[in-house]
C-alpha cells in the first residue's frame, strides 16, 4: 500500500499536466473555429464597404467644420498683424500720423502688411466675408487697407527718403504692386472711407508704364538672366489690370489683361500635359520645363480672377476659358492620393505642398460654383484637396507645409529642397480663400457616399 501510494503521488503532477494539455488544446481548437467563423470573406461581408486607411479625412465635410478651420486662421492673423506705427529708436507708438518720419516703422508682426502675399490675403478675407457673411473677415482687410491709406500721404511727403512705405510709394518690381493693387481696388468696391485711389493709381502707373517688358510687350524681368519671364508675374500684374478695368470701365485694361495671358501662355503653357513651366528665358535655345506647383497656382488664379471680372462679350474670354479648362485637366491628373499636389507637379518624389494645393482647391471650387467646369467631375477632388489642406492648419491657426519664397532655377534640386515653414506667408490667403469657396460649393450642392466613394448629386 505504501509503494502504491508513493507511485500515485509521484504520478499526480504528470496526470495534471496531461489533463491541462488536453484542455488547452481543446480551447485553442475551439477559439480557432470561432475565429474562422468570424473571418470576413466575400460570402459573409460586402467587402467593398470596408473602411480604407485614408491618409487624410475622406468624404463629406460640413460647412461648419470648414468655417471653423478658416476662423482659426483669421483669428491668428488678426492677433499677429498689428496696425501700429512705432518709432524705431524708442519703440513708442505714434498715433499722430502727421509726425511720421524716416525713423518711423510699422510695428513688426508675424507677417508684413505690404507684401504681395498679404495682397492675396486681403483679397481672400474679402471673399470669405462675402461668402460667409462674417464681417470679421471683411473688416480685417478694410482696417488694414485704411491704415495704409491713411499713412500714405504722410510718408509720401518724405519724398525719396527710404521709409516704411517705400515699396508702395516707389515700386521696384511687380511683386511690390500687383497683388496689393488688386486687393485695394476690391476693398474700395466693398465700401471704405479710406482714400485708396492715389495708391491704386501709383501702382497702375508702375505696372502699365514702368515695369520692364520684352519687345512684344510681355511683362518680364532681367533676373536671374536677361529677358526672363516668371510665371508668377501673371498674378503679380494681371488681376490688378483687370480690376482697374472694372473700376474705370475702360476697355484698354481688359484688353491688356487678356493680352498678357496670351503672351505668357504661348511661351510657357504645355498643351500636351496642361501645365506651365516656371521660367522662360528669351536667349535659351531650349526651355527646361520645371512645373513648380505654386507658380502654376498663380497662373490658374490669374485666369479665375480675369474670368470673374471680364465682360461676357469680351473677344478674349473664350481663349482664357479654354486655357482654364486645359490647365485644370492637367492638374487634376496629378493630384496625389492624399489630396495634395507635389512641389514639382510631375515629380512624385518631390514633397507635398500646402499653398499650391489650397490655390487649386479655391480655383477649382470657384470654377464649379461659377458653372465654368463640370462639378460632377471635379467636386470630389476639390473636397479631397480641402480635407488635405485642413490637416495642415494647426490649433493656433498657423498653416504648415508651405514652401518659402522661391526664385527660379533650371535644375530640379533647387525646387526639391526649398524649405517649408509655417511663417511662409504664401499659404494663408489661399487657405482662407479655399475654405470660403468650398463653403459656397457645399451651400450650392448636395453630396452622397455611393459604394464608399464621394459623389456630387446633380440637382
């Protein structure tokens, strides 16, 4: 008995292990069967409705959400672009503008009130105010344009002395004049008690009479090489010219605006791919095509600005409209799967860039809203672009992912490696304009998700 009990006692751990093994094996087999039963197959699940792993939000967006994004941007800009004059030495505020002198400065903020980028922003704020009905947008521009206009005669009295308003008193490039001029004319149109016209006339004198041109009248520069066309200069001139036509009713301005688009496009627009090259130099035997995204944005924006103002019966309107449609077709073919466009449009290994994507979103939305292009074909890609742009607005209201100011080059490395910075002013106006026009797109149309894809509904 003692030996049997000893053997039994010795065997107990082995019996326990054996039983545990069988129970564990049974549990695994049971769980395997359950797991197999839950596996998604073509037979038990509509696989086409599975949620993809999108890199940016996909699908319908609410007007209130869009407004919230651009409100953040507006509030940030209102806080960091003061309308104050200070003494350079004492840093004290000057409230009596008759006492300004060459030592007086516009109080620095995060951005410059007199830059071409801020001309874009002023125009965008006006558009957002009109579409949303929110006076804070309109007032942002009206307050700053009045501030500049009120200062203008006092700094003008300083004659040739270098001063805080030197770039608008004595423009030295289209960058100094065109975008601001267009925005100032628009500000006058919405109603302002500021004396804006002297600044506008000064800008227009520079654009129409003083800027360097090629022999056929094309607006040009002598940098980086002689007789160079910058695609950017379409926007830095033509919107102001066409706005002057609207302001004065003089046909010569409409004709001049259309002529510049024609002259630039015949040299720089590639009919095959629907894109513009960034630069063109008269003395080159061949013309390298670097399709820089933001420059293409300026060209697209110019056509939208012109078509928004040009009389319906102007003989140049069909040409501009045809270019707009071809350009949008070329751009649509190159939108990335994340909704952004690349820094060099046709180079998928170049980075994704915010400011150009915002410009395209605005222009394509505007073109749909005006009935110039087919919304069924282009509205989904526009909302995708907006959703991408919205991800680049941080909680402070700063716009991330924007390429800094960029000159012209004839090698790819220059464009590939341009820095991005949240203080690159080029992103702010386009984001506000894009959001506002997308709100109008949402107001005018209904969308649905059909088989997981976003579709505009024909009314």
